[in-house]
C-alpha cells in the first residue's frame, strides 16, 4: 500500500508536530480539530515551528512555504475520508479516543490505516471501537516531534502484516527511527521510564538526596541529558500521574504506583513548566 495523504486528529503539541513532519516529508496532510479556535491555535503553533526552523538555518524559506502548501486544517471529520493513514493525537482519554475512532470509521475509506499516538493506553482497546482492527497500529511519537527521532510502532494480535509493514516504512519516510513494540501499556520507553521517574520521587521522599543532587547525579553519573525531576517538570506532573495510574491499573505492580508527593503536587496545581512551578520554579522563565 502506498501512502500519499495523511490525516492527523488533534492539533495540539503532538498533533501539530506530527502534521509538520508529515508535510515536510512531502505528504499532503490534513489536520482536524474539534473547533475553529483550537484549529487556529494549533496551525499557528505549526507555522511558528517552521518559522523557527528557517530562522535557525535548518530549513530554507522555500521549503517552509512548500511544507505549508501541503498542509490544511479542518473541523469536519469527513475531510479525512480519502486519507491513506490517520494518526490520532487527541486527549489521553480512552472514551474520547474510542468515540473519535468510531466516528472516523464511518467516513474513512476501507483501506485506510488508523494509528494512535497514545503513550499509555493499549492499542487493542482503541481498535475495538472500529470495524478494522486489522488495520490499526500504534505510532507513538516523542516530544518535540520535529526533533525526536524515535517512533514506537505497536502491533496488536489482530494487526495485519501489510498494515504494520506499511506503517513502519511510513515512519522511516518521515526521517524517524521506528522500533517494533508489543501492545502493552507503556510499550517499551514508558514501561522503563515511568518507574524510574516515580522511584526518583520516592528517593526524594525518603531523603536519599535533594532534587538538585538527584538530577545532577543522573546527568553526570549516567549521561542522561536531564535529571528525572527536570524531566518530570517537562513532561508535566499531571501527565505523569495519569500515565502511572493507567499502568498501575494494567500491571498492579508497586513500581507503577504513583507516590503520595506526586499526587499532592498535582492537587496543588504544581504541574511543572506548564504551570510555572513543579519540582523547580519557572516563574521567571
């Protein structure tokens, strides 16, 4: 199967990034949002990202203009009817995703591949909302999408070989490095990363070291680009808590259980960079 037209559900941080790399790779790309205001905001984010690439000398102005020419936005799900692959990047909520995929299933062409960018939900439970579980995969991109090379390509026990192979090669065509993953909560990266982040919080709770020293230790001792607390603030403490809750529900293992401090910080509105304060203070940045 040849992919020529790409649909993206959601034009938030991840959706805009996915649309950007798809259009930049030469694909006609349609982004769908649920309202004109959200669409305008998302498309503005996308244009700014391409503008920064030009300003930094990473892209010529002509390439930016050609990329924007391949992009369009819509609030009508029907405008994705002729897409060869549709990648969902909406809110991390199973009911909302199932509802959206169920509606998309009624308008998309039979050969279209559906993909979800979920980071914690299983692909099988999303595919079950459609009539095409054999043409359903997970494509888990990483933030920021234009920069991060990795994509986890997830197959379920129902995914057809053709759909999976097509999705895998599609990721390569975007300039990404795809890896094959089984359909389990967290896939490869979050299954290993989330317990590490939660254990860092437990270590701090138990007085093992200060926030700054734990971060410095992991950066200088293991070569990580940032420590666990900086990473938690970057990801968002509310996002981490939500993912941890899903993974604990799935595995029922202590390593996935959110520590009390994480819950308290989310309740207090200290969500990380997005709120101006998490484990660090960003009020002046």
